[in-house]
């Protein structure tokens, strides 16, 4: 048995005592010990704030994203090592894949998110607002990384995914972190962090690991810190109520275990494809990770007329599950994470049995393959039945965090919705249905009490990630009992670690701060046509005003013939009485095409490689024959691009603000943001 080291202050440090013994969940053998005795938690937090935070804050979103990608690639090179250790937690190959490669997938997904952000350490949040008639005063919002540390207190069931799903987000946002995994499986988290530190990819102080008690760490948090917790609702409430967290108004996000439910809609008949999807999904949710998932199915709601048929099919399906040593290829369900977890699950099941009956499984025996059930933390899948779910509360309040689910009937879909809400907030609910009306009714009416709704049927079952799988680009969390948090969630997750600030000033000053051109900010003389500048040479605000072009009726008619767009307003012989127009009007896309002809410098090769697209195109007033059109063309924003191959040209995406104008007092006839791919200098 070895003692886990803690990674703090840029070094691996052993605690002052051996601490808590950690066991192989399959064999019961002691394999390691963990302790944090003697660690100075105030200094650990300060180290993150003073060392890791400044380093990450200086990096742009794109630099942080590339850092995450490099880390993901590095960790993939050590998968065999992680899998070997993961088996000791009782996890099968499939369980470990979700935990290990799912966690690494979070790094990749958040790395890709960098493309949604500017190449700066901060970003604009939302729309800009013109606050004056003379266009000299405006406001917008920016997001900047908080100056504290993210403290992650994680659950035992996913020692890799639970860590990586969180740190991917805080690192992309520009904050360092302290990871405190659940002690019982911390030896796997420790092994992954060892490789992360050895890679030297992260700045010093960006990641620290404590294996054991969190001590008085939360007594030292500040208003700039963020605390995230995954675990039981009771423990989360205790931590959230820390007087220092309340006094400092420290951001606290909780993802608590919840009474998630799956619903069989009234339209699904026994033996149908959707019926089989329903049965298969429940077996998967009960047996994957031995049911130790915060998103696991705890309540199964079915029409009362189909209760008996569902029960029989579920029992047959569960009976096919081979339980035992996860190293054996035949095994489909391993052990719980430890003997203590097994005892806790059985204690919760006893509470449920006060008003329910056990219809499948055994509380005191289980047949296992290639293992000793008396030494490992094995437990049979347990299917319970509660025939009066409206009369008993325990089934909606007590969670057995293992391979345990309770079957219960409903009469109408409205009743199913009410039952789903009796869990008082969950991370996820699933409805299996082939009826769009049932799907719409359940989703809209039940959504208030669930963080995620999966509509599952034979159309999507093969490619669905399933009831229990949160995705890094979607919100993971739920209301009420589930904790009220929203971890991950793509851009939303990143913004959780940043401070939103309203800024006000002149358009020129806001442009200088945000590094994004703002309407009504004065243009900058580029010295030459902007298309002749390389990516690095372009300045935000570089602006040209083009020559004018007179729009004729013949132009409009030719464009109608060329495009095939003969909408009545573009025809000369239309009676315009009662319409919005006075006479023949130019196509908006014709004006956009004319704009390109006016602003494009097309006579010789230049650093512009190609047109990448158009965003936010709007036509604001009609253009009639005789109008003189010209363009105000401004460099709005610059985004770097990564090379896919070593031989690729170095380049970036440039956004241009295009204002299509005429010679009237109200000159804007259309606006757009066009994107071009621009070569970098020297290639």
C-alpha cells in the first residue's frame, strides 16, 4: 500500500500521516492511503490566485483552448495505464470508457469552443446599445476572468470525468483550480493528474490536487473564487451554508444526486420497437457504473395497464446481466466503488421497502463471475415496485445510489408529469414515445423541474448518447434538489467563471477596450486598401469609403432574370398601389452583390484567400432606380485560425463591417458582417 501525494505549490507532497486506507473495490485489498494532514489550505488557495491566475489571465481564449487540446492529446497516450487503475474502482471497460475517454472528450469539446471567442483574454457579452441620439455614447458588456481560484469538490463515481468536465471550463475561462476528488477513488484521479503535471502543458499554479479532507479550505474563499460541488444534496447544503461563502458571496454551484425518472408514454405498445428501446435504456441505466450515476434512472413511470408487462420484461432483461470482475470480458456490471457505498445503498433500499416491494434481485446475495462476492463490493440489480406513488413520499425523496430503480404506475400523461415533479428537481428526465403530441406536452409541462429532457425513440436510439449522459456543450445541472446549478453548457459554462461588467463610453473608446469595431466609431485610414494587408497588419477600425454606383431599372431586371427571383416588387409592370413600395425595388441580394463589387480590390493577388461567409445581413430600407449606392467598409474583428496540416498556410478570419449607403439624409440601406480568410505575413 502506498500513500497518495498531493500536488500543491508546484510540487508533489505527502501528508503528515498515512490517513484513510483505499481499497480495490473488486477484491477488497488495500491499495493506497490518502491524507491532507499538515497542508496549509490558505496558502494553497493563495498560490493559485497569485501564481496560476495571472498566468492564465494573460492568455487569450485561443491560447487556452489550444492548451486544452494539447492536454487531451497527451492524456490519450496514457489510456492503458488509466484503464488498469480504473478496474480497481469496480468499473467495467464500458464504465471506464465513459469516465476516462468521456472526460478527455470534454477537454476536446471545450478546446473547440475557443473558436466562439475572440483571440483576447476577455470577451464581449451580448449586444451593444446606442445610448444617445447623436451616436456619441454607447454601452455594452464584457466578461473578464475572475481573479480567484475555482475549487472543485467531486464525487466518487467518476474520478476522471468529474474532474476534467469542470477544469476544462475554468481553464478556458482563465481561472486556475484546486481539485478535491472523493477520497475513495482519488487514486485514479491522482494518476491522471500526475500525467497532466508531467506534460508541463499547464502554467504553474493552474492546477492543484488534494487527496483527502478539504480541511478548512472553504473558510478561506473570497468573492473572486468559484466553488463547485458534486455529490449528495445534504452534503452540498452543508458546504453551501459555510459562513465564509455566505459572507463573501462566493459563487457556489451544486450538482446533487436526484430522483431522475424515465416515462413510458401511453402510445408505446408491448413488443414494439419503442418498447424495446425503453427496456434497454432502463437496464443500461441500472447497470452502467453499477448504477452509481447522479443522472441514473431512479423512478420508472409506466401506464398502469402496462405495469405488469413492463415488470416482466425488465426482470428478463436484468437477468441477462453478468456481474463480477470487470477484467473478465463477459462481465457487464462490476462492483460498487467500495464496501461503504454498498452499505449505504442497502440502508437506503430499506427505507424504500417500507412502502415498496422488491420484485427483482437480492439484498444479501449476488452471483458473480471471476470474483468473491464476500470480498468485493458487489450488489445485485434491485427493481422495486410502488403501486401507490401518489400516497407515499419516500419513493420521491430517498435515493439509493446504486443499481436500484422503482417501478410505479400512472393513469394519464398528466399524472406522469405530476409524478415527475414530485422528485422536487432533477438533473434529467426521459420520455420514450413515438407520438409528437405526447413528446411536446411532457417536455413543455415537465421542463420546469428538470435540467435536461431526453425524448427517446427508435428514430434516435442508435445514435442517442442516452438518458444518463450529459454533454459538454449543453447545460448539465437541474433545479431544486438537483442543486440549481448549470455546469458545462458550452459558452454558458465558461461565463460562470467570469465577471460580467457593463461598460459605457464613446464608440471609439469602447472599440479600443473591446478590440471590436463599434458602429459610429470613426474609421482609421488604412493607408492602402485593406485587402492588400496581411492578417497581422490589419488594425481594428481600418476603413475605406468606396465610390458610388447608380442603380438602374435595367440592373434590377437583369438581376431578376439572372437569379430567377421575380418577386412582384422587382418587376417594372407591377401596380404598387396598396404595397409597401413606391415603384420597382432592387433585390437586397443585388445590393449586397453591388457592395462586394465596390469594396473588393480584385485586380491583383492579395493576402485575402477567400470569402468565408456573411453574418447578420439586414436590409433596412428599399433602394429604387436612380439611387447612388456606396459602401463604408471597416475592419471589425480578427480571429486566428489553426493549421490542420503542417503544410497549410498561416491565416486568420477577418470580420468586416459593411454599411450599404445611399446619398439621402438617412443613408443606411443595409448592414452586414462579412468574413474573409486572410493570409499571415511571410508565407
